[in-house]
């Protein structure tokens, strides 16, 4: 994770703690906290098919869900007031598709429009780095 793209999503504080799983597993989670307050939770899951973040089955995960469009890479995304989900092709036999989900917690920025802009900037930087880490060809 780039410090520049994740910093706006974190609450003010002194002690940063990151804990997470490697991406080589079927799914991985990373938790970032500042002074014991939830900052960002990131999940990356390798999937065998495309899961639509705008589909009815995942509507409950969002508050004020909106489609993320256009994305600068193949895939589809949805964003709520405190989270986003992006599904993208990976194109390898082991990882046909990838779903990345992020939620933000106790953060200093309470302006929803600003928070959404910060989450989008993080998404557009983070998802390509996950695809690179997994050696995606799509």
C-alpha cells in the first residue's frame, strides 16, 4: 500500500499498526489501525468468476452505493460512504478473477464527498498493485 494513497483514509494519531495475510492465499485481509482505532480494512480474494459489485446480492454492504465508472482497468466497482468493492479479471489459471474490498473506520475526514474521493484515489492505486503482485495478465 502506498503511504500517499492510504494516509487520507486514516485517523489522526501517533502509532500505526498493520496486520495482514499474504496475497498468495485464496484470500487475504489487512487491517490498519492508528492508536488502536480502526483505520482501513482491505480484503483481496481470488475468485473463479466475476462478481458484480452493483449486483443485488451485495447491496446490503453499502450505504448510498454508486457505480465506480469509468475504471482505468478492466473490471467493475461500487462505492458506498465508507467502503468500496472492485471485481477485476486477473487472467491466470490460478486466479481467473479478483475481488478487492476496502472499508474505512474512525477517520478524521467526515466530509462524505472528500472521503469518497480519497477512497477512489486509493482504489485506483491499490487494485493495479494487487494485480501486479498476483502476476495478473488481464
